C-alpha cells in the first residue's frame, strides 16, 4: 500500500510540475503577444529587388509598420528559385519578428517541381494573410500576325514545336501556366527559359521567342505602344488593369483559372495571438484607399484574407500546380 501511495505521489508531483511549466509557457506566449511588437520586424522577400513581390512588400511594410508602431524592414534574399529566402524564414525564431512575403512560386509550385525541397510550405509556415493577386497576360509580338487566342492556337497546331515561348526558368510559375494552357489547347511549343521576366519580354520584342505569359506590369506598356499584342489573361475574370483583354476561359477554354499571388506567412509555431494581430493590421492597411492606390499602380489586385482562408487558398493552388507538374513531367533537380 505504501509503495502504491509513493508511486501515486511521484506521478502527481510530475503532473503538477508539467502543469506549472505548461502554464508558464502559455503565460510567456500571452506576454509576448501583448508586448508585440517591441522592436523592428523583418519581412523577407525571396526574390531580388525591383520585381512585383518586392514592390508589394515595401508598400505593405510601410503601412503595417506605422500601424504597429515599429518599422518593418524589407530584406531581399533571392536565389535558388526563392528557396534561400523561404528556408531562412523557416529556420527563424517563431516570434513574429521574421516574416515571409510568400508567392505562388515558393509556396505552391516549388513542392510540385523540386524533388528535395528543404522546407514544407504547410508544416514549416503559418499563413497570415493573402494580400494581392494578378493574372498572367499572354502576349505575342505584333509581327506574328495573330490578334486572338484562337488564331494563335491555329498557328501553333500548324507548326508543332516551331513556336518558342519564354519563361522565368524551368519550374517557374509562368512555365507551369504555359504548360497548363498548352495541355488544354493541345499544342506543342519549345520552352526557352530566362533569368527573369524582363529578359523574356526583351527577346519577345526582338522576335527570338513568339509568346510569353507575363505579369501585367512588365507587358502592358508594350501592348499600349503596339509592339506586343495581348491575347488573353489567365484569371477567371477580366483584369481591371486590362479590361479589354479577354480571359482564356471566355476564349474557348471554360474553367481556365490560374493566377499569381503574394501573401504574408510566419514560421510555424508563431503564437496565434501574434498571427491574428498581424492579419488584422494587414487587412486594415489593404483597405486603406492610399494603400490600394499604391498597389494598384503595380497592376495587381488587392485581396486581404484571414489566416484560415489563406490556408485554404494555398491548399487549392498547390493541388492545381501538382497536377500540372505531374502531367507535364516538370522536375527541377
């Protein structure tokens, strides 16, 4: 009997000790959340400076930083298909002071095309808010002589493999968008990868490639000048920045819907109270007319979402690109 009482006492002591530790951890987390932020936050952009991700990050950082009462420092950690920046955030302390400007490439597409990815977008990050989206614009050189998507498909079918398309690299977002469209349209083209959209568009203007799925801001200036022709956009609805350009869906391929996006993520295990605070401030910033005006100049569309809605969006987006990568047999080693 005495032995039984001793054993019970030991278990009770261990339970009480565990409970005290757990309570202390909870108290510390609540304390951190109440005091957050007490020093500058770092927003990691896994791309080089100057692109749409970078400009989006800087607008959001400026506006949200003011609301939080602390500066948000934007750091560009590009390279490796955005893997370097994403992995850096994964390994950071989950305290809300290191965030990731996520994008469809590193979060939704990389898991589908990289065999050995040093991070898991679902397990290693917690979604905070989907911030912005934009469609790809399918553009061709005006000298190609086609003015509609139907005419382009007819030309491509008549010359299998003869037309070149430019992308920002093997396994990139516009590479997979092109493969998705080519599969739907039943056409074959030759892939020419570049190190960035600007280089691909430059060669499109020079006639070295015949088609590019570009972000709007990189292409529409040349559409306005007449050098390029915009055949379609990839979103389900027409883009506000190019309302006269039809969608692929309305041009003969119902259901076609593929967009690029930006959003804020934090390292896994970041306290929920901090995630909620960040999400709320981001939503407020995105609803501010001045912020919206700044972002819309980048030819992107403002969204804003809860962490839960963002997580659901990532799941759907990832499933789409996994299917495309598998069907097109795209793999980056």
